[in-house]
């Protein structure tokens, strides 16, 4: 099962509606995955010379961390002022310098905190519970931005945990949500670990995200990295991949997992079922289609297809 949703706003004036519309889409997909939910929103760029980190207490439900103390310690480590905002066990940190230095300090000094994502514009919020419960807890409907992707999960192959929830981010401003199952993820995980890709869970979807990060690091374009999935990933999948520029969609060559896309002059959307798109304003006039198997689709300021 599981449900995925993505929304790219082509009209910047609609940015204030991003969180509310994406929350509405995911809530309508609740019966595809009531175990956990998460979103990646692209919003509020970090100041020049800074990186934005999405931090979360491992259990994902309680404050559980002294964010002020972490900010002070991190500021000393990077030799610059650190600012942050908190929300229901999450914190968005703005840190001078690069993400690697901050992540290394956090791993040693704040082991109860997970880095869910990093980059210039990405923010990730996820946790256990139905989409309505989780997204209400995080206040997603009140957040503005340019685009986002989300996921509601039915944990058929692993425990119901915050760590196993989607999205998974393994590179700067890159994240992935997945509906399906990969059969060769354990072997691929070992191969990617030898290439320096680190993983925090046993979820096959994180391996897919790590694969994309590795291919991009090796010089592939996003389109080439996604096309590589068709040869190197065994199993079935519908992927929605978020980037700083927009989002991309890929289905496996058999396309046994459902997906529908729609586009108007104001937005582009992807969802596992049309009912999630039908709730969007202007959906009745949208061009609507089922994405073709094995074809990369992308929208944003840097198109790949």
C-alpha cells in the first residue's frame, strides 16, 4: 500500500497554501497508510553561507532535547551563531558553514537527535500516526513554500517507527518517497556503504535515496540517476523525488503501483490516487494522466525531462 503525494506551485503567489494543500492530499490517502506520515517542504532559504538542518528527537513525539544547549554547542563547533525553530520534537537549525561539520558534531554530542535532512531550502517533518494526527501535530498546514512531497505509510516490511517513516534524505536538498518494494536493497546497501553512503535505517526506500545521492555525486544528472534505477533496482516502485528546483516522478517498467498526475497553469501534482488531486482548487480543469512506466517526469526551474 502506502500513499505518495507531491505538489509544485507554478504560481509563487500561491505559496502560502502549500502546507495546507499537501496536508489535505495526504489526509485523503490515509487508508493507504495509517502507520506514519511525513512531508518534505521546500521553503525559507538559509542565509548565505549557512545550511539548514532538519533535526528530530528519535521517538518523534516529545521535545526530548535541549535545543538551546545544542545550539550553543553547535555554535562553538562551527565558530558562528546558530539559530533554530522548534515544533513537536522537530527543530530547524540554520548553521554557518557546511552540513558535514554540523552533522559530525551532532553525532558525537547529541546522539538522541537524528538529522532528517540538510540543504538550503528543505525541511522534513515525519512521525508515527495517521496523516491527520502527524501533520496536525507538526502544524504543516500553516507552512508556506514553493513545493513539497509527502508520504503516508503502511509498514508491511519493518516496524512502525519514526526512523522508518518517509521522506528519506541522503543528500543536500534531495529526498525521496516510495510506494512499492525493492528486492535487492540489502546487496545495494552494502555496495553503497563501500562508496561512503551512510544509512540510518533498514528501510529499502532509504537505499533508493542513497543510490540517487551516489549517482549525483558521481556526476550524473537527476534524469540519468533516475534512469539508472530502472537497471540497478530490482522490485516495483513509484518514486517521487524532491529537489531544490522541484520534484521528479518515476515508475518501474511494469508500473504495478498506482500513480496519477495533473497540471494546471498554477500547479503540478502527483498522487497515488486521483481523489487526492481532486481536492485541489482547479482540479476539474487540469490535464490529468497516468505517468508512463519507466519514464522520468520532472517539474521545476531545472527540468530533467
